[in-house]
C-alpha cells in the first residue's frame, strides 16, 4: 500500500448546532493528484482548515506525513504549501515582494522566488504591482506562494474559482503539471465536477460534511448502476423473458433498457439468443461522471 | 527569536508603499508645525498669562503642544494599528501566513511590535520636532533636553496599553473597521475619563494625557498603568490569538 500523505480519522467539526464535517476518514496517497469534490458548503474548506490547523477539530485527528497536525504543526507545515479559499496578496506590493515576505518568513534563498515565478509563468510580471494583475495572475501568484520552499504537499482550495474559461484552463494545466515539476502530492478542492475529472487521478466526494466516496477516478466511474440497451424481436416477449430472469427492465423508444449495479452483457446476449430472440443491438451505456455524482449526492450539485 | 525577527521583517515589507510610514513620519511634523505657528504668534501673550507664571519657554511649548498631541497621538496610533491589521483583512493574508510553519504567538507579537516601533518612531520624531521648534523660536533658556526626553519616554511607555488594546481588538474582530471605530470612540472620550484619576488609570486611551512632565500631573499613571495594562492586554492577546480559529 502506498504511503499516505494525509489521513484523517473520524475528523469532525461542529459550529454550535451545525456539523460542518462529520466523521471524515480521508486518505491521500503520496504522489496523488487528489480532487476533493463537493458542493459549496459541503465541508471542503473546513476540512482543509483542519488539515492546516487553522481550525481545531471537535473530534478526530488529522495526520499529515503520519504525524498529528495538532502536536507537530510546525514540523508538518514546513512540508506543506497551501492556498486557502482564495489567494492572498498585498496589492501595494509587486509579485516579487509578495513572495519575498514568504521567503523571509521561511528563510529561503532568493532563487526560490524566481523558481516559483517561473513555474507559474509570472517572471515577466514580477516587478508589477499585484493590483494591476488579472484574477488569473493573482491565482497563479497564490499558487507560487504555496510552491515556495520545495513543499511535499500542496493544498489548493478552489484554485479556479471565479476565473473565465481561459483562466480555468490555464490554472488547470498548471496544476496538472505540478506533480511532475515539483514532485509534490497535490490536493485540490473544487465544486466543479468537470474540473476534478480533468485534473485529478484520485477523488474524494464530500456532501453535507460526510465523505461519500474515495478512490480513483475509474472507480468512481464504475460506481452506480449500469445500463444496457437492447433491440430485440419480438420485443414484448423479450421484455417478459428478461423480467422473468430477474432483470429490472424498462421499454423506451422501441428498445429495452436493463439497469443493475452488476451486469454481464455477454451473459444477457447469450441467454436471449438461446431463447430464440433476434438480437440486433446490444450496447452498454456507461453513466457519465456527473450522473454518478448526482446519484451519490442525491441530485444536488454545486 | 530569529523567527520573530523574520516575521517582523515581513510585517515591515507589507507596509511598503502603504500610508503607514508617511502617517508615522508626518504626523509629528504636522503637530510640531502647528505648535510652532501657535507660539510664533502667541508666545508673548501666553508667557504673560498668570496661569503660566514661572514656566520656562520649554515648559510652555510642551503644555501648548500637549493640548493637541494627547489626542493626536492616540488617534494616529489607533489608525496605524488598524492599518497593520486591515492589510491582512483586505488581502485575506492571515490564513495563509498561519498556514506557514510559524508560531501563532509570534505572528501576533510581530504585528504588535510593528505598531509599537512605528509609534515610538513617531514619538521620537515629535521630540526632535519640539526641539527644533524651540530652537527656531529662539527661546531664551538653554535647550531642556531632560524635559523633552522625559516627555518622549513617558509617551513610549504610556502608549503601550493603547497599542496592546487596539491590537487585541483588531485581532479579535474580523471586521477591523469596527476596531478602528472603537478606538476613535475611546480616544474621543479619553478626556472625560481623565477627569477621574481612578478611572483614567484603567482606560488606556487616557494614559497619554498624563505624560506631560509637570508636578501637577500624575506621571505615574502612564508609567505604571500604561506598562502594566500594556503587558496584560498583550498577554491576553497572545493567548487569545493562539487559540483563535481562522475561519
């Protein structure tokens, strides 16, 4: 089993009567590009804040690099670069000066600033005041801040928030390239399913503070019911036959549709042909990730 | 200690190209300039008043200057404390600073220290400006260094309580504008509190009023209470900030 960079055990956060995060058991493997997906208010930011010790959990523990953040905060945070909710920047300063603050605090060499600016493609604008930057440039600066100092784990909270499609694409490509450039494990949170689908290799879905799914993107796609479309003659008899076999059958537009969690398409074909039906079409409709997500979260998407 | 120093350097950099430095540098120059004009026009009249009999020219300058400065200084310090925290409020920088491997207490302490340093610079410049005003007005007496030194020192100690209180309020309330408003109300009402020495001891906004070195003014208030309340509020702030959740 791969080494875990993040592991939470029963992590819970309550704000008065509101449970923002409930019994969360998150597992992020080393080297993963982990997409933390959930609607607005699902508990993503609260979880990230607990991972960074900005907020104390009501119950449970958060382990980063196999150490509890509450007891090894500084040691852990030395390895973690984060952009929490929105990039923070001092508008009166240049991009370089903003990174200089981090450099001074972390006691890094000056070349770290140039390196981070290079990665996020801001070198050309390093001496421009941040207040003249577009939102996309500000987001890149936020990512550059998180990259300062060879971090082993990058936590990026909604890094594409508020960007136009071109900006989203730019940040997405940057994030995808990060594990290769920096060697870091990346946890990215988002409420946009399509973003996570394009970026992440591992996914965690949080809804109403609960982790509904955790695994690879492929595993997620395999989740939920599958559907087989059949065109057979005679149709009504075929429907009756399949029902008798215990399948959940629906007839629409001259076709039969079977839905089930586990279904063997070859087995269905064989049974029908042996029974003498003329099967002219048989196909598996894979559910789109969006449908799986909606099914999982009860039809609510952020 | 090195971590605190690094954080403090970061705090100084954050204020680059902001109004904090110009305010700190020009506030005492402006106040000194007004005192210069005041005495340039009214020196003979003021020295002739019965109430001012026995005062040296330097005493008179400080008296006249203090009528304005006791309200001007706390106001400007309140604004500086607000600006130091507002820059974080505006940029959302605090959560990202605290996501770095730094001590929360030292982050708080660095902000407090920045306000204290800027306030002290302002007070020291004020002392120099008063010196220049006296020299420019060609006072007949020799320069009273001790008087100006005492005045500046009492202020540096007396302002501690206000800095600690404003830093605590600014860190405690997410909307720093509320902290600024509270500071303004405190400073504006300081003269009322100062009418009762007992009450004035416990009100940080009133401590500066008692920093004028004069036998009729209880200078123990800024020294004892400015220092003790300053340390107490600083300690409370450190404990509070260390436990504060950054939502």
